[in-house]
C-alpha cells in the first residue's frame, strides 16, 4: 500500500470541547448481551490528564502514515465521527476531524426531540418539522468542509416527544388512531426530506437511519408509542414512507445496538421490508458497535457475515471500544490500551478483508467521537485519540499499522 509519511507535532494544546455522548437513558445499559445504547445530550468533560496519558508514551515525533479517510478510501469506505456544534467551533478538534474524517453524524440535532415545533403543530393540526440552529450550523459546516452526512434518526422510541402521539397534540387527551398517526408519520418523513432538498442539503447525505433500536435481544419488538398507535407494522410503514420521499441518492438504514446478539432477528426483519413487487425498501443495516476489548470478535464477524448474506449494505455507525468487558470495565493502563489497539486492528482488518473479497458491502464506518476527553464512555477510554488529543494504539490499530498498534 502506498503510504505518505507525515510528521505529527506532539503536545497539542488541551482545549475545552464538547464531543459525542453522554450516558444513555435508564434501562438502556446492558451486559455483554446488552451493550449500552444511544447518547442523549452533550457530555461534560475532564481536562485533567488521566492514567491513559502516562501509559502510552511516544517519541517527540510521531509518525503517521496516511490519514483515516485516505486509508478507508482505498477500500471504498467513508470514515466518520459524530458531531456537536462545540466540536465545529473548536479549532483543534475541527482540524482533527477535517484531516482524518470525511463523514459526520449529528449526535442529537436531527433526532425527533430537536426537529418538531409544538406550537406550530398545534396551530396547524399537523406535525410541523423545523430544524434548529444547531442542525443548520452543522450542515453548513459539513458543506464548507466537504463532509458527507449520515442522517440520524427518524423513528425511534427514545428522544421523541410524547405529545406527537396524542389528539390535538395534548397529552391530557387520548392517543390518536392508527390512521391519524400514519398520516402524521408520512407528513413528518416527507417534511424532513423536503427540507433537505429545498435548502440544498440533500446532496450531502448518503444514508439515513429510518428506524432506530426497535428490536430486543430475545427477538421481541420493543413496545413504544409508534407501535401502540399504528401497530407492529409501523416499521414497514416508516420504510415505505422514507422510500417514497427520500432522494435515490440517500440509502435507508435500520440501526441497532447489541447487533451481535440480534443477527437472526435482524435478518428476518430485513426480509419483511419489501414492496409489493418484492423489492427492498431498505438499503442497509447499521451496527452501532459499542464494543469492549474482551468481546468475542469471532461472534461479531459471524453476525456481520449473516447480515451481509442478505445483500444489504452494512455500516458500523457508532463505533467505540471500551477497555475490559461490560461486566468488568477497566481504567487505562499501557497493557490494556495495547489490547485495545490490537482489538481495533483485528476488527478493522476483518472488515476490510471482507470488503475487498466482495463478501461485505460496506461504504461507511463511523466512530462515536474523536477523543476520550468527551466520549460518553470516557471513563473506559474507548476512542482513537487520548484526552490530550494524541493518537493512541487504537488509532494505529484502526490505521492498520500493526507495529504501532500494541502488538
């Protein structure tokens, strides 16, 4: 592989930033058979160097070969991070993102909680979609910096205002009927894609999470207000409307966590998402990939292979790898940071081998943040950059530089 050797100046100034993630809502953390799920708000961060900083010492000059986006581009894959407005405003972090990544996913600003206008909805009698200032700021930043965008997310049981499911948008009244909620769902999804097209943003998007986290590890469907009002076919309906209104250039995804324990469920589910002619309404499955260094990669790749056999695309959408296991997470030491580097190396290597062999359709891999300083799981050092924004063994593992990855 052709590689350009660059010298990276060390001693990056520690600046305040807010990056992706905070702990998930109660009930969403889980064991190795139930990994913690989505973030819900911006994280606070520590500016004090941690044990991690004294464990991975490097020479005064560190050698980087290529960048993440250049490496993954050789395999036809975009590489991304989640994004907050604070990250776009922070020069240090912004430079890391623009030099290393070419895709972004908004941490919160495109979730349902952030894009409905209740006052206007009550006035018009229909759901009114109104993207906030944070979303616009990040879309404009993405456009200026030639970043592709993953949309996240349309239909979700969490971070969705309850009032959208009630008569007259009044929670003191009854839940609406199936027909009313179907009409609201269609209007909502139509408005999202109309907004993107009418404001010149649609061309940035290559994928959109239509439904997020609908299935449990035991194969049952998660109960929520979408299913209560519409019925279990709300999943099919969401993809039907998304397929109807989304531009052809935007792939439609189902996204979930604990994917390695839901393989059979997700295969069965994906095969139901077809139109009357038998054509898929869905383009891909998103694996959140909130992993641990002691997770079983063989099991993980079995799930990857099983879903890949459907012919759908697979994306890793929120990748981070904590130290230890869910049951016994660990603080950073040089030894377990090396194990993390090896884990990232083996995970990425296995994915790239499958892509290059043509057995896996993967066009994007997204890390859920940049630095351990503000990760939603920062206590267990899950990301590629340290709390003072130096590349870790994990970075070199993802870069497939084996000699620097802790081996």
